[in-house]
């Protein structure tokens, strides 16, 4: 995936949209496999290391999921 492809897929999203990543499977890959826009995400409590868990269902937040 090229940057222009990514920008085209997110151009209409609000600037406060969260971005998170998720593995398609256990294997590692160098390329983005899929980009998904979710409207019903829910941010869970932040952890001490600054990481935040995102539940992709059960909420009302918009997130951009990048699967590799």
C-alpha cells in the first residue's frame, strides 16, 4: 500500500479519529493488509505504559484499524 492509498481511504474521517493496529493472523507482514473504519469502538482504560486497549464494538468512538 502506498501513502496516497492510505490518505485516500482516510480523507473524510474527522481529525480526532483514533488509529489502532491489529494483526490479521499470527504471521508478520511488511505490507498493510487492510484498513477498516469502525464507528462503534470503545477505548478501554489506559495502561501504565501508555498503551490503550480498543474494543472494536460496544462503543460510539470512531477508530481507524490498520491490519497487517
